[in-house]
C-alpha cells in the first residue's frame, strides 16, 4: 500500500512535467530550432523507438532535476508540490496571450496554417513587410493546423485583405477574409 502512495506523487510529477513541457513546446519562441532537432531525431532514431526515446529523455530530465530540489524523499514531496504551481505561474503569462482586443479591432481568417509550416513569427514578419506596419500593430496571431486568425485594427485588416489576397505564402495561395467568429 505504501508503494502505491509513493508512485502516485511520482506519477503526478511526471504528468505535470509532461504538461509543462508540452506547453513550452507550443509556445516556443524558436520553432525553426525545434524543427531542425525534430528532423535530426527522425533521421537518427528509428520510428519504432521514438516513443521510448522520448520516455528516456523525460526520465533523464526528471533525474537531473531531482537532486537540485532536496536530498531526502520526505523533503522532496513539498518541494515538488510547490514547484508545480511555480512552473505554472511562470508559464501563465505565455498562456494568457489572449488579451481583450482594443476597440475597432477586427479578426481575419487566413487559409494557411501549421500544416504548411507557417509559424507565428513568420506570419508576423510577412504582415509587417507586406503592409508596412509595426509589430505592435498586430494584436494577436493564432495559428491552427489548416488556418490562422489575425487580429489587427480595421484599417490594417482592409490593407491585409487588399494586399495579401491571392499572394503565395508557403506554396499556397492566400485567401484572407474577415472571420465569422470574432
């Protein structure tokens, strides 16, 4: 019965670590670096071993972090429960990118997304270059698998529709309209 109680906090720690790493992966500021690492893994780790490879890396991360927190098992439990909320609090600003849009802002729908390897920084740069706007003029960009949403002021939205409709982005002809879901 004691073994079950010991494994439960361990399991919770692993799940929490997986969730934190998953969140960091989604919000990573350098997706090109992740893409190159992913290609290296694909090239060097056989398909059937990739799950075990990931599990091995997670175990190494957990073991590397364990001695830094505390040396005694009883002292580790509070440190772990305290560190999980701290990690979530540290991640919270990244997760709370959804700010209320300023008055006069509109949301655009773009028919290109992650499946065409379109990333937030890249789309932001395209908008800045093509529309001659600043980074601060773009309120938010949300990229999904097959499409993206861009929130900007209405004049910038009009400019984006006029300028980018029909342009080729990532090998696909862009179609930009006002989003139905605002």
